[in-house]
C-alpha cells in the first residue's frame, strides 16, 4: 500500500524527461482514453499503416505489462499519466492526414501535412479496377488495397512492438495469405498465432464467422460503428485472407447402386449372388447417426448391416464340410401379404490349437491426410491389438506408403513383440498416397515369407484414394486378381472421414479374397481385429456363391434384400473362374428374400398371359417346394468348386413371426432399419418404433453390447428422420 506521505513525496518529484519507451507507454494510455471517448471507427479507405496506431499501442502495452517491465501499478499510473499529454502531442504530429469516406481530406490533430509520393496509389481508389473475372471477397479486396498503399515510416511504437514480438508472431505478420492459414492452424511451432483460432470448427461456428465482420471470426473484436466524416478515421490492420480454415471438402467415394427390384418368378425364377462378409457399411451408418445426420443411402448396404452381428446359427460337424445352411420361412413384419425366406450360413470354427501359421504384411497409409486422431493414431492402436492376438510363430512385416513405398519392418516373428510394436509406434504421417507401389511391395514381402498351407495375407489400412501410380479401380482390380492367384489374399481397413474411397476398398477386397471393414473407434478395432480375428484371417472356404431357384407354383414374386453390389449372372454360378466372397473360421453369413406366395394377393407385377415353367408330363416338378437353394464353394487351396443344396419346403416354415428364433428376428430388424435408411418403398410405412420393438424382444444374449448399441441407433435415426 502507498500511504499519504509517499504520495506527497511522489507529487513533489520533478517530471523526468521522456525517452522512447516512456513516450510509447504514455501514448498508449492517452490513445486508449481517446479511443474509448471518440469511438474511432474503421473504414475501407484508411491509412496505409499496417496496424491502427491505437491497436499497436494497445498490443505493446499488454506485452509490456505481461513482461512486468513496470512492476508496481501505482507507480505506473503516476509516471505515465503526467507525460501522456506531451507524448500524445509529439507523436500525433507524425500522423498523416487521412481520407474521409466522402473523399474529403481531414488534417490530424496537429494539422501537420504529410506529402505523398506521386507514384503511390490513392488509398481510396475504387476496388473495381480488379479484373471482372476474379471474384474477390471483401477481405481479398481490403488486403489488395492495403498492399498497394505506401508503407508508413515506422514510429517508435512500431519498432518496439516488432522488437518485442515473438518469432511466431513475426512470421504471422510477414506470412503470405496461404502461410498465414498454416500458422493459424499451428504452423511449425505447433501453436496458433491468431487469437481465438480453432483448427476444427463446427458448421454453426463457420456460418457465424461468415456473417461476422472481417476479423471477428478469428477472435479479433469488430470495429465500432462508423462515425461521421469529420471524425478521425484510421485503417484497421489488414487480415490474412486465409486466416480461417475453410470447411474440409468431403471427398468420400461410394458406389452408387439401385435397390434390388421385385422379380416375377414365372419370368425370372433364379437369383444368384456372391456372399458378403464385409461390415464397413454398418460402421459408416453408426458414425453418421452419432454425428447427428442420416447416412448417405449409398453407404447403406443392408447385407453388411445384417452380417455385422454375430449369430448362433448351427455350424457344420467337421472341416470337411466347411459350413452349414439353415433356412427359415416366416411372415413379413412390414407386409401381411408376403413372407421372408431367411438363409443363414455358419462356417466351421477352427479351434485355436488347429489354426495354421499366419504370415501377415501390414500395409499402412502414412500420407499427410492420415494426420488426424481417428486415422493414423487409431490405426496404430488397432494394429497393436492385433499383434497381441498372434501366436509366437506367426510372422509380421510392415510396409508404409506415402509419396513412395518403403519397408519399415522386414518379416519378424510375433515372438519379438516389442520390436513389432516399436515399428508401429514410430509411424508418422506425411506425403501423397502411392498405394499401388505399396501394394506391390507388400505382396513382394508376403512372398518372401510365404507359409505353405498357412495364412498369407496383406492387411491394407488407409483413409482414402491412391493418388500416385495406378489409381483407377479397374487397374487395381487386375493387379489384385493377379496376386491372388499366388495364394496371398488382401483385406482392407478404412479409417477416418472426408477422403475415404469405399468404392476402391470394396473392389480390391472382393477381388483379393478378403474383407473390407471400417474402423471408427478403438472398440470397433477390437471387434474386427481381436474378437473376429479368426474369421478375418483364417479362410475356410473361398469363392462362395449362392443361387436360389424359386418355384412359380408357390412363389409369385421375390426380391433379395441387399447384395446389390454382389449380384452375379446366372451362368456365373457354375463358372469356377468367377471370383466370389470368402468365409472365415466361425463366420456366419445371412441373406433374406422377401417372397410373395402364390395367390396371396400381394403381387406387384401383373402375371404373364401365356404359360409357366412346366415339365414334360404337364405338371410342376417339386410343386411343394418354395425354392431350391444351392451353395457353391472352393476349399482354400483348391480351384474346383463343390456344391451344397437345400430344398425349402413347408418344414422350414414357422406359423408366426414371433415363432422364429431370436437371431432370425433380430437380423430382420436390422434388415428393416437398413431398408428404412435407404428409403425403400417396402418399409416406408414401417415405423422405427416397430423396428425397435422387434430388436428389443430379440436382443437375447448380448455380451459385447452390439445389440444394445443397435437399439440406440434406431432411436437416433427416428429422431433425425422426419418421415417416421
């Protein structure tokens, strides 16, 4: 505390002669008071100075106080205020006259004229001089006008401010617009230099920023309202054009497809498709709904949603028959005139002691776009989980690709776990995406450590496109098909949003005898790479195809729910050269047909006038059957397919929907949600509440909480969809 005696003593002290720093401090105090009183506004014309004098002084004063150059507030006020008037008078004499908004010239307080060089462009020159084809924003025009103006000689305040500025702040002042955006996002120093900048801003924040005055969106206070021309007008600091990060362009690529149509059995009785064990679509849907948006219909592949969940279908007795099929016919919950034919396939579950050795090559995208929390960091955590699942004799190699491909880890036994984990931990993003080169290098390493009668697989983890080398999906497909013949298969794992090429992932996974999964959380990584590791890595049957022939005497119409991207020609079923899906150890595959029984009154297609399929004796063969299901497959090391057949009769039918098994009913609820999200006609009047009711009643044992999560997604979809 300062007592009265101390104040008396200080009052009698002679005013010291001002020096440069004192003038700066005094000027700051004076101009702060003047600015608050007069409410000086910013106008487009302004002065050629880089910053408003009041703003430079204010920033300087804040910097001085932060550095504690004046430690005692009382002394600060007593020293600064007596010299404020003198310092303000001296420094204002150096100020140039400025241009009013009406074009009039206003002298400074000191009425001291400042001559301008003839070659300097007028600061109030209309901005319309820019070429008409260039559409510039207000910020662009303001920056261009300021860049044309002559620089003002630096005052002592300018000089001191630039001396005190941090290196990062100096770079920000000197940066080009593009560099300014980089510095704002963190730049090389890892911290933003523009106050209030957030590299990840919500859509609402960006919208508010667009409507705010220039500079306000970056955390810089907006200027007060404009005052009359007689007031002193000072140009605000030019703001970097790119200081705000633009909204990231969504470059996700998904395959567009049309929903399977209704087929008239008399005209087209045969349906053929490749089985699908991918699960990527369910993860897409889940992420979209949890982010508050209905998914793009083309990201909704109903069969992948159905097959995301584990089901307790009856499996085969031995590995000699790699899988068993279970067919159930039940009433359709969304259409009283139709029935559902539910086809479930369960693969033989290889016991851990019987699992063959694994030779795995991790092909990891480390391009610059992977530098996001849900990309490379999540990827590294995911592969660490997989390494912990491997047996000591299994082999791991790591290939990375960005601008070009490189081998990070030569084939290494899983027993050297710490060496493998260290290689994963040291991965860092940067560069473009030379995926095709990486694939070639990965296959090369896989061949070097090839395990006969074992698992040889490349595991590609990426966030998006290949933009170096072969980038066309068909070219990549041919490359994968060629390498597949060597016995090395390929699985694909997608990460992140905004750059994901789901179409490419599906193409190369299907043709690489592998699976495609999308990993959006660590929990999903654990599901795919740990809980489902056997089905992901250990193939028990390849090129698995399904063909269903419907009996026109029992079924008028049918449609396959999902599998649009897996459709095959009728003749492809018996062609062993045509690639199809694979089934892993213990994996289950489900397909659902909606059928219209003959005479039910639910037909959508008019019957043919002439004839039906008949046999020579004039009757219908196997007239009591709904359909005949055929499954063709190859064992992993064989190239000749085998056939399994199952007739579907009344023995496969249940009297009511509730009489079907819990797994059948739950899978139907998932199929209903998928169709609902695709806005299909069949489920247009089937409410989300009914879907939730079916799923909840059939929830059953749910040790990992997958079915509980599904129920939450149904509720989210219901709240987001106005057409309930």
